């Protein structure tokens, strides 16, 4: 989907087909160039909107490397908040759930995930809010599922 991409604060979005029974979303990027609160990545059904069936990743390197993940169903958010996230950042999303830097947040624990997993087409990028990503070296792919 994207390889060695650096948005430099610009919005970007790609619509991709996916078969969740065989594939997963994989993304990695380097967060060193980020400052202030930024939407570094979103994926879901309508990523330009905060509400909806989406997962948004907001990052603030200057606030102890805070990563706020908002898992959305309509206008309700279920949050994952992580601290001391620096340098390389990696996610995988599959029928098992969301893996952030090697830690799995299972589908059973996060009710928004099945709504996305029902879709055969998703959007991925950074278009929500006013703080665009300055992370570098994005690699975003739809790939065959990893074995856990």
C-alpha cells in the first residue's frame, strides 16, 4: 500500500480490499520526527471521521511518548493508552485483534474490531483531525496472516 512513505504533515488515505480470513493489515513507521499531538495512522470504514467504525492512533512524543489508540463504534470510543513509545512503531490487525509493538489486544476485548472485520474494503492513512503525521518511513501492507 505504502513503502518508505513520509507524509510530512499531509493527509493521506488509501482504500484497500482485504480478506480477513487469510490476510492482515501490517504497518510500521519511525516516530523520531514527530512532535506535538498527531494522528499518525487510522484504519477502518471512514477514517476521515473521528466517529464511525475506525481505529485512530494519536501520538505525542513530547508527552512521554504517549500513544492514544481510539477504537470507535459510531461516536463511542474504547481507548488503549500506552506510554514511552519511541522510534519504531509496528501494528498488525487481523481476526485475532490488534497487535501493537508485539502486544495483542484481542478481538474479544474490543467490541469495535468485529465491525471492521466484517468489511471487505477498508481505508488506511491519516486524514482525521488537524494534526497530521510527520512520522517517516511508513510501510503499510495487506499481507498473508502471520502465525501467532
